[in-house]
């Protein structure tokens, strides 16, 4: 039995398997502001809430009681509104199952695939956050110095599968009446803070360029009207069958299936309908796609690419005989219709089975049996195709290394 699968604690009187854990990072007040999910080590399709990843870009806000909360909707509308939690819950609800993936998930693999000789990142790395915090602090003290950003901060573990319940944003926008000049909905959270340019430098892996420092801001994003009117774009108050937790944006967050996590604005307090794209920091400075910081062509990161990740076997030694190649696949523009696997480093491919159920915005599980008798080194790969015929990978190298969807070989040695 592989090490990761051995027996763990005794749970309620029965020996249990080793339990997967969230790896958390806390602020000075002890609040969790960052957490990596063990989603790739789990079974099924829905990541338990307590094992879902967490990202807060600004300061973690104080929780607010739903009775003291309201959402204002203003701007290019016929009838501005202020909705209480109760008003919102009096509207028809909708449940959406979707993958939330941070734009920076697996970013290190971009560098790995590009630079030969670079250390391979670990998808199942359980390194302590306090160690990482120390490395980050060291970088922070060296602000201004020209230094290598080549440090091994784990970038994997920022994706989870969840079930979200709320009301379609479209239904709320119907209540207020969009004016024809509406272009974007600026969604604002009640969390505030000063964005640290270090995050942009870290994300780029270099610091020889200037990053705007906007000072104290609220987290906000300007969602284009077309995506805002997709019925699966919802204002969610529930997650995995329970009321939304504070760290995930309670009382109400935006859920934007297919688009990277940064669009899923947490702790919502305001929707402002705009007649132009707003100049949000997390849309024009951070979470942008361009091939270099100086490139005049900068697009906000939107839909995720097409991605598959092998969860078994893991890198290392394997016995001869029967094995199963398994993993998860998902995409930013809808359902996965095909997954292929290779055991010869991509020289030949064969079709994997996509396991049921298959849902448009959620990941699917794939399976391919593999019988191997010949000892030696094997390079196992998977690649997915979505319902629009988009084949993995879709996302080119970009300087902030966002939306990684590349094909990462798993190297095994059959003994
Ligand atoms: N208000 C607010 N919303 C936010 C953020 C934030 O810092 N503030 N972080 C975003 C980012 S970058 C991600 S990846 C997701 C993470 O959602 P989760 O913590 O529920 O997994 O929330 C997004 N929504
Ligand atoms: Mo993110």
C-alpha cells in the first residue's frame, strides 16, 4: 500500500484511513487567510467544505450577521434596490455544482515545463505554511533588491469542487431593470486592504517592472454583462448543503462557474451596473493575461482552460501488474467530453472512460486500466477535450503564470 493511503487515526471506534488535511496559513490575529486543499486526494466530486481551499487577497473582514447585511444594486438600472438577506431568499433559488479554481493554481508548473532542469513542483506537497511564510517575509524585507524569485513556494492545492445554492444574478438584475448602456456589473466585497505588489512579483517570478499601488481598497471585479446574465452565475448563500461559511464569503458571494476564483467575489455588499469596464485592481493590475509586464496587450483572466490532472498513480515506484490511471478533468467553458491517456510520454494516446455523472461546471473523474509487465521508466500523461472541441492545453505562457492547464507527465519506475 502506498504511504499516502495507510491507516490513520481511529475514528469513532473504527480504524480509518489517513485523513486528508487542509494546509492553512493564518494572519497575525490567527485568522485563516490562505489554505491549500487536498482535493486531488479525495473521493467523489464534491470537496468537503472544511477541505476546500481558501484565498483572501486583502484583510480578512469581520463577520457580519445576515440580519445586519444588505446588498445595494445601483448604477445603470431603472430602479435601484437595497435587498436584505430575507428579500434575497424570497426569490427563486438555483443550485450549481462547479469547480472553484484560483487563477494561480499550479503556476509553478508553467515554469517547470518551460525551464529544463527546474525542480518539479509537488502537487501533493503538505509543507507547513509557517515555513512558507518565513520565505515570504524574507522576500518582503528585501523589497527593492533585484533578486531571484526562484523560490519553491507551493502553488498547487487551490481548486475545489462545490455545490452552491443561491439566486441567479440574472433574476436580481431583472428586478432592477438593466439599462441598454449596461456593460459590466461591478461587484464589491466589504473586505478592505492594501494590495501588496509582492504578490504580483511572486506571481510573475520576476520584479523588474513597476506595479501600481492603489492604497486602501475594497475587493471588486467588473463582471461583463453577458456572463452576469448566464443563469448559472449566482449570488450564493449556501455551500455544500449548509449556509456559506465566513471564510468563503458569507453571507453572500458571487459564483461564476468556469471563470477563475478571483471572479467569485466574497462578502458581497454592492452591485453597481456600469456603462464601461471599471478599472478594478484585480482586473487591470493583477489577474491579467499578457506575455510580458510591458506588453500593451493585457486582457483580464476570464474562463479557465481545459485541464486534467492525474491523481493515481503518483510519481515514484510501481510494481508490475495491473494498475488504474485515474484523475480529474475540468474546463472553463463547459463539459469535458473526452480524456485520453498516454503511458509513453505522449507518443501514443488511448481513450479513458469518463465516469458518471458528468456535469458542465464540475470536474469529472476519468479512468483507464493499465497492465504493465516490462520493467522500466514510464511517463504517464492525460489530456482532456471539452464540448467545444478545445483540447488541453489552451492557455499559453503568460507573465503572471495564470490559468495553468498544461500536460504534466507523471514519471514512474516499474520494478
Ligand atoms: N471579497 C473578496 N472576494 C474574493 C477574494 C477576496 O480577497 N475578497 N479572493 C478571490 C480569489 S483570488 C479566489 S481564488 C476566491 C477563493 O474563494 P474561496 O476562498 O472560497 O475558495 O475568492 C475570490 N473572491
Ligand atoms: Mo485566486
